[in-house]
C-alpha cells in the first residue's frame, strides 16, 4: 500500500485533479541506478544532486541500466543482458506502469533511449538466431506497445544514445555474437567487427569502425556532449594488452583514440564498465570494476586516476563526476579530490544514469 505523499499523489492522479507530474514529484533526483539490497531484493533508486537516495522501487530481477523519460517522472529499468524484460516505473508513485517483453528470439542488452518528445522508446536487442543487432521501437504514448524495429548496423548493440537536439541515434555495436543457449559465451571473437552506427529514422547515415588491428576492441558504452561529440568506452577481447580503451567521435570526422601508457591500460584490465563526459564536454571519466579504478582524460590523454573498489557507475556532476560502486560507495570526483559519502546498504549495479 502507498502511504504519505506518494499515496496522496496517486489518489489525486486517479481523480484527474492533479497537474501533470514532473520529476520534482519523485524527489527531484539527478540520477537513477539499479542496485541490490542486503535482503537480496533488487531495486531502482533515485539519487539527488547531493548523492542522497530519494526513492527505492522494487524490480523483479537484477537491473543493468535505465532510460529516463524526458518530461514525466517515468523510468524504464532494463534487465541485465541477456534479459528479456524491462519495467516501466512511475517514479512519483512507485507503481509499475508496464512490462516490456522482448519478442520471441530476442533479448535486451540492458540499455535504451527516448525520442526527443518522449513518444518513442528505443531498445538495443539481439536477434540471436540471425546474429544481428536490432533497435526495437516502443510507443510510450500508447502503453509501450511495440511498433517496429530497425537494424542496428552491426552485431551486439549494447549502449544507445540520442544526439542532442535531434532524434538521430548513436549505437555502440560491440561486435560480439552471443546466444542464450550458451549464456554469455562470445561466439565470434576472431571475426568480430565493432562499430559506431548513427541512425536517422532507421537509416544508417554514418558508420565508423576501428583500425583493423583493433577489431577485437568491443565498443560498449557511450556518453554524448551537448555539441554532439560521442565518447565511447571499449572492452578488449584480444590477446595481450589493450591498444586503447577510450575514444571520441563526431559525425563526419575520424575517430580519435585517447592516449594512455601501457601501465595505465594494463591497470584497467582491458575493461571499461561506464563512461561519462563532464558538463563542459572537456573531461572524460571511465571506470573499470575489474581494475578498481576511475581514469579521467583531458586534451586527448590520461590526466589522473583514482582507486575505488568495484567502481562502475559514473555520470557528470557539474565540472566533475558522480560515482557508484558494488561496495555501496557513492562519491564525488572534482579535480583531484575524491569525496566518498557514507556507504549505502546497497550494491550498486553497472550504471549511473543522469536525468
């Protein structure tokens, strides 16, 4: 049963007397993150600008990332890959609005994005019998009914973002073929070809690949600056040390890879878990839960690193970054100062989503 402010709001909405709710009605969160509670339950949390938790809403299973509706306090929480469900949650009332089920022969990759007007939700999916990536289209204005799909432009689409001021989508096609019958086993490492694909109304308007000797560098996670610059983090599937793990791209230009010395690359253990751009678009933060490190890049090269055990979630916080970890840490990173808050009794999952 809903009690207090949420119950009152739910009652008003039911009578049609309340104004259209906004994110302020959900406690004005600045971020969303999935987490696991000590009792084994899974939740989606709102986190405010001071890194205080504003709400915890139950999920049916482990979450990965979430997509926040651009105007109303509504979030879509995605199951961890290879999950087949996503839950639409009214974050103001704590109620489940809809459950998305991946079509037969598909699974979600844990990420999604809304159109500029919030009418459509786009989801990254695996058509695993055909070994192709798909972007699913769901009508948010009609209860999230599925209305179509597009080819993602590659295999293994993971993250997806909308370019600012448009409905152009950028998709991180990781290049890795998987099938539920073999769990998370990677089936095509020798032949994988990751790419960034830009989609406009379903058409691939631009596609960029890495140099041939880096074809085992799976492009996984994305952050987009206000000017349309895309930062991407990679996960190295090759033998030996990773040649690079962070890159930048803009439509019509060449990929620029961030410079790191071999020791710094080795410390990340070939794995970028999340990536974020600071509000000014100048600094990039990447996390490695395997390496227990946050690295910050500026002007094309690595500038500093911080140790944070099991760190993964990262998002912009002004000119710095907010961080979450599987140990319960919430932290602010500004310049060289890393300021953790008191650990929450939660195990934060992979991603921290900025609203």
